[in-house]
C-alpha cells in the first residue's frame, strides 16, 4: 500500500533537513529559498516495537517491516496559488500526497534567513493554509461552473448530489475554511475526492525548534502553534530537525548512547513517523512463521479479505477464512501453541474487521 506524506512549509523552516534525517537521504539543504525544486521521495521504515517482540518469540529467518513514503516538497511562498515562487508546480506535487506534515519554524537563528523577515509561526501557518485554500477554491469554482451546466437539464440524483457537494465545498473555501471542514457521508465523499483538493488532506504540524527548546519541551512559539492547531482540530509534534539529522548520521552503537544522554529511548523521528502513520488512518497486522515475520499496512476498517488482498490479489479473490490471534496474546503467553491452548486462536470469516496488531494466517483457494 504505497501512501505518501508530503513535507511542506515556507522556505528555510527545516523541511529538507527533516527529510534527510527521516530517510538518511541527501536532499539539498541550504540557506536560501527554493533550494529544493523537484520533490525528493524517500521510503522510511515504520518503527514498531511489536515487530521486534514477535520476532523474539517466533525467531524467523527474515523480518520485513512496513514502510511509508515521504516527499520533501519545495518551500511555498505567499502568492503560490497565482504561480509565485514556482508555486503551481509545488502545489501540484502536494496533490499527489495522501497527508501533509506542515513544518513550522519555531526557532530564531540570525544565520538562517526567514523568507518573511521574522519568526512568527502562526503567520507562517496562515500563509501556507491560505495558498492551499486559494488553489482549492479555483479548482472548486471551475468544477462548479461545469456541474451547474450539466445539472440544469439533468434529473439524475447523482448529478444533483455532486452539485450539492461542490457548492458546499466552494462555499467553505470562500469563507476561509478548508475542504476537510465540510462533513460528507460515504455517498458524498467520492465527489470531493475526485477534485484532489489540497485542504482535504489530514495535517500534522511539526514545530521545529532549537535543541535547547526541544530539551525544555518547547517555547512560546510552539504554544501558539498548538493553540491554532487545536482550533483546527489538528495535532502538533515537537521536533528539532538539526538534532535529528545529527542522530541519523551516528553509527548505531553511538546512537543509543547519545539518546540516553538526552534522556530519550528513541529518536524523535520515530514519533513523527508513527504520528504520520496514524494521520493516514492506518493499521498494521502481521504474518508470522519460521521463514518470515512481516508487517503489513492496511486502512482502518479493512475486513479480512481486503487485508489478505494486500499480500496478493489472489488471497482476496479466493478467501476462505483467516486464522487470527492478537500480538498481545503472544507476548503474554509466549508462544503460538500457548495461545491456542488458552483459546485465543480464532477462525474468522469474510466480515471480520482486522484489528491493529492482529497476527493472521489466510486460507484461500483460487
């Protein structure tokens, strides 16, 4: 399941530094706007302690974690929706992603130019969000004009529904509200999805701070971002891109020692990746045997046949049943045999809703 998270923000807020740390890649990071022009794409392993614990019990020949794609998108500036700063190209790159990490500068450094001349994270958030809404408003307006003409002479109820959805989204955007603020039911949602609106995507604000403020748990700028994000029903996360980049460059044996000196057990990036995973509405289930223990990504709400289809389409087409137990039962009972003896090993059919942390074995016939 190839899902992408776009990293966006104004120029010089630490996006490329964060991307480099996430992927241990080498997206160019420099002290001037538009350093990144083409989007950099990196595949990142999703950290999951459950995979390590399953592996310790099963002792397989190989272990395969689940992954996500992160996209480092060039800095957006005021006027991007009208093409400023290569804006149309950058906004087009965001359209291809499934969720957004919006990096907000919450640090002051005279050696790093701020495109607006001063540090003001809420102002910066508003600039980005306004540009995304303006681009969406243009998209919605074009569709509205087309649908109004088609619906005028049509008795098709689907056409009427599409017109209603487009009108509601267009009105919200015109009032300065993102597309995601418009409540849509399952029948209405496809008419929004086909517009690929930027403000319909879930957002996580990453407050990029200095190492000193990271150790202190943030600063007044961070708290202003948290307040605004709460008003939008969005989450925030505290990150120090420069420190995370340094940690990523350390050899594994030195990394743990460095983290311990900070009073941490894992890099802050692990939290960021997990938050992004949750932002996308994803679950992880596992397959576990002597040959391989593997993590698989699914959408929340997937039934057993859909989860099987992530492995191979034949598994979904010929699905018979899923033999299932939860990883927590394995951790407490220590072995699959003990799970079976305790009556925790189940046979589930086509309507079974897969849970996060399930260990599954599929029976199928093609």
